[in-house]
C-alpha cells in the first residue's frame, strides 16, 4: 500500500503544486467556451471555506473539467486510476487530483482526501462510481463515508448537456448547464446501514437536482 501523507495546508494533497493547480483551473474555465454555450448558476452557494464534499453526476469526461474550472475555490477530485499514466498522470497529480481504484474500496485514496477535508479543502466525488448515463442510480458509498469521517457539508452539482443525443442532429455550440444546489449537512449513522441510508439521501438529492435542471432545459427548448 502506498504510504498516506498529510495534506499540504492549502486544501491540496501532497505532491500538488498550488500555482499549477490554479493555472489548471483557469485553463479549464476558458477551454470549452469556444465550443459550448455555458450557463453557470449557483456558484454563490459554494462555501468559500471549510470542508466540503461535492457530489455530481457524470456522463462524459467533460463534467469534471467544467466543475473544476468553474468552482470559485480549489478542489480535489477522485479520478479513476487508469488516467494516471504518462504525462497526463503527472499533470493530474501536480494539480492535486487523486487516483482511485474502481470497483472496490480504495483505502489509500479515501485517506488521502480525508486529510484534504480535515485541512478544510473541497473534495469532488461522482457517486455513480463509473461513467454512465449520469442518472446517479448506482451511487456508491465513498461520499457518505467521507462525510462521516470529517463532518464535511455536502454540495450537489448537476451538469447537463454534455452527452450527445443518439441519432439526432446537434447544433453548433450546444448549451451546457452547470448548476450548484444548496449545501446541506448529512447525518451518517454508524456501520454499513448508516452509510446505506446516507448514500440514499445523497443519491436522491443529486437526482432531484438533475431532474430540475432537465425540466428547466426542456422548458427553454419549448419556448425556443
């Protein structure tokens, strides 16, 4: 097992380079504006200080990059371990992202981001566990475990419009919505049963936000 070291005092894991993290955020914020029309709402709801577990839906590789760039504070995401190879892996580590093994509990990754949270940082989790339809129907328990271990508040974020509809024409510069919901506290009980109940609440809250964004997008489409 890889040794776990403490967070760096700046809301980032060991090995991250703060100025490179901030440059990465700037690049992510600007990179997709020529290709997409971004509608970003609710960023004023992001707590500016203190430990936060961000949970978001995940349909493509675009959502993590958009959220990372749009957030008004530094953020550390759990990223599938397969991405951490070569120059890409080096870059991800240097901007403070943490590799996680999919399909089974990854104690090293969880302990690393636990230290980030205890240092007052923000950690992003995609509770589906694997990239899918973005419907958060297969939520895993890592986010609830982190909340129980650190007392962090939960921040739901919905991103819609990244997935190209099948067999349909897509106009240039499609609209992508990035919507931040209200932060909330989550009471996570003891044992596995407590994790299951808390995970269900996480899933339901995030799913409700995604549905609300979808409804708003459908209303706008009808009006246009």
